[in-house]
C-alpha cells in the first residue's frame, strides 16, 4: 500500500488484499474492517486501489460535494463488450452517459412518476389478489408485480402472469447478466488486460457475454419496437419510453441508447423493488408487534371500505418508519455501485489517487453502533423521534435516510418511481394481510435474522384477516 492512502488490512506482495476479499457478502467483511480501520479505509487488489467509505460526513464531503471527480464508473470490459457501453448504470462518464442521465432525470421526476400511479395501483391490487389465491408463491407474486410495474411504466406492456413472455425473458437474461458481472467469478480482465486475449475455450465469460448480449439486445429492441408500433398506430398509453422516443432527437439519443435506457430502468427497478418488498415481508413476519402497530395505524386512518392510496402515506408516520427501517435493516445494494476517481483527490489528510474505485458501504453506515441504538434489531420506532433514526447525541453530519439509493451525480434516478411502488405495496399488504413465521420460531423467541439467511419461501406464511 502506497504511503498517504487511508489505512487498511496488511497487504501481500503482488496480490495486495485480493486473497482477503470474499466473493460473497463482501460488505460484511468491509464492515468489520471499518470497525478496525475507521470510516475510510483502503484495499489493494493487486495494483488497483479500492477505497471504502462508511462515514456519512466523508461520504457527503467526498462523494456528494466533489461530484465532478467522482462521477465515473470503473472500467468494465465485460459490460463494454456485452452492451456496447450504452448501459447507463455502468457507463463511463462522458457525453453518452450525460445524455442518458439527463433523459432519465427529465422523465422520472416526482410529478412524472405520479402520472404512473394508476398502473402502480392496479399492480398492487393484483398482487393482493394473487397472494390471497396462492400465498405460498408470494416470492414469485412480488417479482411478477414489480416486473410488471416496470414493464408497464417504462415500456407500456403489462405482465399479468409470471410466465408471460417479456417477464420470463427478462428474468432469464437478467440472472445470467448479474452472474456475469459478479466480482471474482470471471478472469479479472480489467486488472490484467492481457487476459482478454485468452481464447474463448478457456475464457467462458466471452461465451456468456455473447449470449447475454444477444438475448438482452433482442429483448430491449423488441420492447422498444412494440412501443414504436403503438405510437404509429395511435395507441399510446403514456409510458416512459413514448416520451423518450418523442424527444429522442432533441435529447441526442441513438436507437441503441433508447432501447438500453428502457432496459436499464427495467433492470434497475424490477429486482430492487421486489427485494425490498420481500424483505419487508420477512421483517414484519419476525416482528409481530411492529406488524400489529402498523396495521392499527392503517386501519384507524383508512378503515376497511377503501384501499390505501399513495397520498395516505403522509398520514401514516409509523408505516413511513417501517419502510425506512426495512431499507436500513436490509439495504438492497449494501455496497451501492462503485464510483471511480478521475483526478487525484485528498480527504481527511489522506491521498486518493486518480483511478481509485470508491465504494460506499451502505450496510456499515446503517448498522453502525455509533449512530444507531441496537442496529441489529428491527425497530421502526427509531425513526419516530429522529429524522435519520439515529440515537440521541449521534453525529449526524452528512446523514441522509436514502443512502441505499447511492450518492452524488450517480444517485439513482428511479427514486420516485421506486418509492411509489414500495409505499403503495407495503400499505396494501399491511392493510390486507397478516404475516407470520411458518416453520419455526415464536413471538417469544424470534428467529434471529442474519443478512444472509433470507429464505422466505420456507419461513413465512400469510393470511388474509378475513379468511
Ligand atoms: C428500491 C429500489 C432501488 C434501489 C435501492 C436502487 C439503488 C440504486 C443504486 C445504489 C444506484 C447506484 C447509485 C450510485 O452510483 O451512487 C442506482 C443507480 C441507478 N438506478 Fe436505481 N435503485 C432502485 C430503483 C430504481 C428504479 C425504479 C429505476 C428506474 C426507473 C432505477 C434506475 C437506476 C439507474 C438508471 C441507475 C444508474 C444511474 C447512473 O449511473 O447514473 N433504479 N440505483
């Protein structure tokens, strides 16, 4: 490790810390190192410098305030080859990313997202119906609902059944795509560029990349062409891509960029919202007192004669606190998405060289004992007396309640759409169902929740109060 870098675990020659970084649940190891080395530490992956930050003050100073030098993504040869570099979430900074980002922000703002509420409401209602009919398949029902919300708001196509063509094609290619991007699974071509020249028979990532590329492009183009056809036939339904296509020339987007912008929104929104809802179910199944209190609040305010609507959430402080606590307890992207420095920087007396990969450890921020009372307990009440849920006297400099959406100029542009989907469905589920642990545990001795033990189909059952 070069002098001047933030501290970190001792390195080995050549390897650096490579051998110490687990390929699964790396955020847990990073959280341990954060306790040992502080809110900012460094790692070496051979010659690559990695900086991990889990102090909100430093996250704010470094990632939000110096947005320009922190806006890039690390180079990814695999992403480049698979998507032609037009995948907005993985794209390097530059004119192409700027055009995509401008478009996403323009068309996914708070007001624009409210226009999509009727479809969100319809999907949330179908989710309740599906759960009532087949509660044992709740994982799939939630995945269908969020995939359908994203497919209809982005491309204007509903998927009323899980096996529907677009939903199942998306699910199939998305699993392969995520596996392809998993760190440590394939040869580190971004660190040792010579590895790229290894013949395909010894480099399976090349075959998988070609396969994903072909399926992904076909899917996103089919969805875009479908939308264009509807526009041509005067059968608009107000989806996001119609607006993108209308403004394509003005926004300077190529056809590839339009198709992939839709696809990236689908990728960004479908899985993340589904996991949030599944984790909500897991949490309230294991904390029945929380469930009862949230249900009472909803019953008192909404009653039994109508369904919840998005506006109700303002009057439901405890439900709001439950949603914040689900994000805190189980952040979906515990290390967010890495950024990449474009110039030499310094912070808190440390030197951060140009070309460093920067991770924000959302998990460590949200589970810090310095900031939270009993961080390993699911306790929505913490948000009732404190904006960020932090304990009395905690230093809240730089704190936010939405670290799970990333930061700086790369912060998730789908925040409003995602929040609407999560709020709407959580209100409905609390209004309509009771959730409980199915196979083990009791109210007196709740099953301890580990971040890695999420096996919902086996542990949760649900029941409609009226049944
Ligand atoms: C609970 C739901 C969601 C979570 C937790 C989430 C989280 C994130 C995170 C952590 C990032 C990286 C931010 C950074 O680099 O600092 C991100 C980026 C992104 N998200 Fe989301 N997201 C969610 C839903 C959505 C939805 C609904 C959409 C689309 C409508 C979306 C579209 C995107 C896009 C396009 C990017 C790339 C932004 C860029 O690189 O400039 N996300 N999201």
